[in-house]
């Protein structure tokens, strides 16, 4: 068996040792080197040609983000970031994902040894996913996206109170969600989103999107009304559900057990959308590993929703869209840059009284 070859980059000797021990215990993974700073790592990458890097953000001699930006511009390599669970750490991690990191692990601030050991399974799973991820060369600038179609405000506003857009995503999803939301107008229907993400990061993720989009983007709050012109992100470690209160859509948060190993779970969100929105929903499955949400997306389709999956060429990991397609849950498969445009076309056609 060919092992996935991993290079660890971290200024802490303790963390390097702990990560190496965790990774080397796996029969399919192998640490080929460990570097205390990016300058040494740069030479080791040339010499060892690793499959995956683990990269600390805060390091001496060169900031982890500066190193990542250069790496993704010159030699795109799968990277799993090792981040601190703080607000600043969350913001920096989101920037790392924007620059091309595949995923991240939030290391504890205290009790490092026990904390990293508790994350052993997650760390190794994310390295495995990263090894299979599709890499894109990054220039530091965001990719250009098509300008959104103009809608007549009266027609679109009327539709927005009836319709809802539901999005599910995992690995690579933070950037895919941004691409979709940036193209939606301020009077779009309510958008409910489950992105696999741990506690402490979803609020920063919502705030980052809110600064980029015409929609108002927030972390979901239990019991609040789902309003047009707003997008709601499931909080880390809580399931998000769509419910109804009379004629209005409402949000509910659930502390129930993980579904498909995830909390929040796309399965939970999509099943609730199928039950409470049915033909008034548009479902979107974006990049991610695994099958979370595929079965419930089929429930959405059976209830009359129109569903779109991101295509393989623009996915970091094609797992979740592929599983949704295999389940017969998807009406169209599109590049991520075209999904919002297609949603707007569907809404415009519905407003005009015909299907497209």
C-alpha cells in the first residue's frame, strides 16, 4: 500500500512530536519530515515532495499565511491548517481556506498533549481527505464570478417570502458558499446553510460573508424568523432545521446526536426543508467529503424541490455532490460560478409562471 506522505510544519517541538506519533500510527499515513518554520519547510518540500502538509498559522521567520499564499501560487499542495480556537484564530483560518488550504484542525490552547490526542481521528481523516482533494492554483485574488441577473424588485420580493434556498457543504465549502452568496441580490429568498465546521468558527464565517455579500449573513439563532434577504449559517456543533410558524419560515437549533458523524448535519437541514418547504425550496449541494445530505436531498426532490449540485471540476472534494447525484436527488450539475445565476433564473421563471 502506498502511504500518504505528510510533512509537519509547526514551531512547537511538542506539537511536531505529537502529530508525528498520531500520524505514524496509521497504516496508510507516514510522516516524512517535520519543520520548525516555513523557511526550513520550503527546502524540505523540494527534497521530500510530500503529499500533504500540516501547517501552523503563527510561526517565526515567516507567517503561516504568507507561506501558504506563496505555496498555492507556485506549488499547489494539499494543506491542513492547525489553528488556535480563538476569534483571531478563526478569522485567520478562514483566510487560509480562502487562500487554498483544504481544511483545518482547531488545536486546544490548554492541555495540548491531551487535546491533540483527542483529535487524532479527526486529524488523520482530514489528512486522508486532503490527499485526494483537487488543488487549484491561487493568485491571491478571488476568482471572477458572473454578474447577477437583475430582477424586478416587486416580482422578486413577492417570491422571496414563499421560497427558500438550502445549501449543504463540507470540505472546500467555505469558498464555494462565498461564490454562491456573493452573486445573490439583497431581496433573494432566505438562505439556510449547513457547513461542517466546529464551534467557535461559524460566527466568524458568517461575519466574513456578511462583509462581502448583499445579503445579510448571520449565525442562525433558535426561534428566529427566516427572512428574505438573509442567509443563516448553522452554528458549529448544533443542527439547523427549517420549521414553520403559520405562513412564516422559522429556524430551530437542535443539540441532538451527530448524523452521518456530523453536527451540524446537512441531512438534518435538508430533511426539514423537504418537510416544511417542499416545492418552494431550491437545494444546493456543494463540495465536501462523504454522503451527508444525499438521502435527504432526495426527500427534497420527492417533495417537489429543484436541486443543483456543484460539478466535479470545481469541487475541492466531489464526494457529497456525487452521492446526491447517485441518489437521484439532483436536477442539474453546474460549476460553482454558475449556480447562483441558475437559481435566479429559476426564481424569475417561477415569477413569470413557467418552468425552465
